[in-house]
């Protein structure tokens, strides 16, 4: 489920997961893509490379079945690590990698593709321009009026969507007032 794709927010999905989308948007991480990814029980993703070295990939483990029992793993090169609920992994998908879910449950992560930190601002802007032209071909026009319209369209696509007050109850959405009243005053140490 895509929240952000090549710099463009998905307004429907942002409203399904408003807290997650807002957190990503407000933290200022240099994200190119942000999406939830699932992996079915007893499946694997074979060793492969994405052949893309201008982004790094980050996984936030959201729901890991049999958490801590080494049933859901990611291997990058010769290094294998277990996904653990709430923990973040950062890796380079240009390196050969694979994944496995040996559990009986679905594995869910929030995946972020981030601009590689060694890119210059000029390189990032050039790569983003390629993405932008795929979304808004008018940016390549020789007619100034079409480019101007393309710029306006791009600005609309890039803007963070309005969060509707009655968002769905997906991961990261607001809980009912009834549940909030029950939990009020019971926050644990370090939690708001």
C-alpha cells in the first residue's frame, strides 16, 4: 500500500494511514518512496539485486509473526538479520539480498526508499526530475505555457494531502474517543 511514490503522496492511502504518513512527512527524511509491504506465511523472495545504487532501503518492522523467533529474516550479502517489531533496518538493495517468512502469519513492514546520502543535491534533483517527467510529461515541452502548467500540476502532486477528519481505522489512524478515554492517564514511562 503506497503512501509516497517518487515524491508524490497518495491522498487515499494517506487518509487510510494518517499518523504513519504524517510522521514520515514531518520527520523530514529524504524519502523517494514510502509503502507498506506484506509477506505471506511460508514464502520467500529469492536472492536478487535491484540494480539501483542511488537509494537506500529502510524497513520498519510493523507486525512480525513469532517476533524474536528468527522466523522472518532479511539477508543482504553475507549478513542475515531478523525483523523485530518496532526496529528499523537500513540497507543497500544494489547488493544481492533475499527475504524469508517461515512463520504461519503475515509479515508487515513500512518500507522507505531514501536518497543515498552520498548523492549531491544536483544529482538528487536530476533524478527527481526524471521521476517528475514520468508523472508530468508537460515538463519536457518546448512551450513555456505547457511547462508552467506542468509545474503547477507537479506542485499539486507533491503537496501533502489534507487529512480528512473521518479517516479509516487502518494502521496509524486515530482511535475512537471511547478508547482514548479509557487509556487516558495510563501511559507508561517515556510515552506521551
